[in-house]
C-alpha cells in the first residue's frame, strides 16, 4: 500500500488494522479508502456566484446544484431563507454561495451589487462571475471586476444567455474584461455548463484553505451571529472594554464585518462582528437577505459561532435559520442568551419552555445567560467557547469507537425492516473540526437510528458544542462486487 496515502485522521497502524477489518467483512478496499478520504476532507471549498442583477445567476445556481432551489423570479427583490447550497460535479463536492436575488432601487444599484459581491467573495475560495453576453460588459460589471481583482481570488467568467452559435461572438467580446477566457453558457437550457464546471473544479482547491487559527499562536476566530438588534455590537464592545462598534437602537446599524483582536482570560481571540446592515426604507425587503449573506461569510471564516438570542423576544424563525446555517457549516457553537437581566420570573419560566422545544437541534451546545449591556456573566463566555472548541477537535481512537459500536449493536439492535435487520459492522472517525464518522453497515440505517447513534456518541465521548457528521456506507452484495 502506498505510504503516502491520505489516512485522514488515522495513524498508520490504526489504518492497517482498520483495513484488515474491512476486508474480513467483505468490503471493497478502494471503496473504504474513498469513504474515509471523502469524510475526512472537512469543510467543503466555497464558490461564490457574483454578478449584477438579472444576468441569470440564480438559474445558473439551480443548474449547478441540480435542483430548483434558488428562487428565480423576474421581479427583483426576492428574499430567500438560504444563500448557500451544496453541489457536486465529477465526484467532487463544494458549496455555492448565490448572490442573485436582491436588487436595490435603481439609483443605488452599483452599491447594492458591490455589497453583495464583497460579502460573498470574502467567504469564497473561488468566484464564478456571471455576465449577460447579449448585453455585453456594463459599468456595473466593470465595478465587480475591480472587486474581484482586489480580492485576488481565482475567477471563472461565465458568459450567460448564449443559446446558439450566433451568441459565441457576443461571449468572445468579454475577453475585454481581462479575466481570461469567457465560458459561453445558457443557464436556462444547460448549454456549456459542463465545461464551465470543469473549469470551476480546476480553480477550486481540493480542500479549502483553513481560514482559521491552525498556525501556532494564531488567534482562534469567533463569529458573533444573530438576527439584527440582538446585541452583537454591545457584546463586542463589552468584551473589548471599549466602544469599538457603533451601537444604535435602530435595528441593523452595523454595515461592515469588524474583526477585533481581544484578550480574554489571558488569551487573544479574533472576534468577527456580523450585525445586520442598516435598513433604509427602500432596503426593508432586502436587509434580511444581506444579513444572511454576511452571516454566511463570517461563519465560513470562523471556528466558533457564538449565536446570540434576544431573551426578551420569542425565539423566532430567523433565529432558527441562523442556528441551522451555523450547524450546517460545521462550526463549534455556543448559545448566548442576551438581555437576561431584563427578564421577570414569568418570562424566564416561559423562555425555558421555549428553549426546550425550539432549541432541540443544538441542545448539545454550551449555553451562557448574559447581558451585553451590564456585563453580567461575561466571564462565562470564554470557558464556553473553549469547551465548544475542545468538542470540535475531539478524536476517538478507532479501537475504542468499535468497542463502543459493538456494545450499542448488542444492546440496541436496529429495528427489523422487510425481514432484514441491518447491522453496524465497524466504523472510524475520519476527521475533526467538526468530528466526522464513517460507519460501515450491512444494510440501510434509518434516520432515527442514526440520531440514536449520535446521541449515544455524545453521551459516551462528550462532543459538547460541536455538530457531528455521520455518513453510512452499506456493503454491496458479494455477487455484485467487481
């Protein structure tokens, strides 16, 4: 076996022992290696799709992700719940950040496009710049080109709305943008998207650069996230002991993410403040969309997401979306319940009931009850962050994991379905940050049983403050093996 093979989180001896086990159970070794490698890669590389409104970005995103998920409407100002999607091409997975869907009033259109592009580019490993080939390069397109140049990220240029040979000449005109070869595509009909995606994969790293503090002595990155006006800026000011960020009663006064190096508990941390952008009357509809885009950008750069919840308000759908975004991004998580000092006994009682029902998906996250205004319990924030990071980086040796899985299978076998009883045969932890497990089984494991396994993993090994990713590989019948 090639000594240079990527074993993910497994050491050489552990890897050899594991492969022997896999072989005994009748698994194809290449398949097992592929599963470990895939699960061990960690965060997926990020592609930002940028360009001015109405050039077909969302339609192209739907082509890339292979399903109609990004909202496509002729009417500008369509807000959405999500801005990031997962895609796969030629066996490689990556994330797509879609910035098509919010258009400011016509007068401020350049500023609107620039703001969207900046947030998305910030989070990305590479950018897909979409231009309408039938219109040619506009002043707004030129402005986006300047942004892309300044950011220094790899760029693929898509010349969209090229539906036939006649449009090829229009596409060729876009060489003038100075971004290299324009790839003629029709996002509507799918023409040319294969070649475009091949080029995207060439520009995307196999695994994204670690944007967080893996370097010795590098400060760990914390994203403060939450819906507008939950007190993110006040919290940042309190931990920094200075008025570093403008705080205003008007919801969403912070415009740009502010990185702040702050010393807490004798350790330097890098805080990223991601409050919602300023709401003007004509921006009312799009502000939530911007906030989502900015939150996604900040979370992509962070190791820990501190999610602020305003306890004086009911836990909202928007809170839930933000939590889901943080969990799906695989970051360590701390929940900070802010404005705790403003609660009376009755509100406290009902809030605890709400937390039990609405916060189930992050019941494993450390919780702190704080007041950003008065500084109440702020000293508990750092230990909570450290706990979440420790869970995020926890690694369970393969031998110990398999002993644990054996006990579970014996005590709580999978329910019988269709006369068959699938069994977990063995497993390994393929990576950390967050912990990622691959389980090899004799048949399909139901979602409920996977959740049970996750719950037991947490009870046995901790994993406080971190999402856990579990993928299951089912053994093919021997007759079908090549």
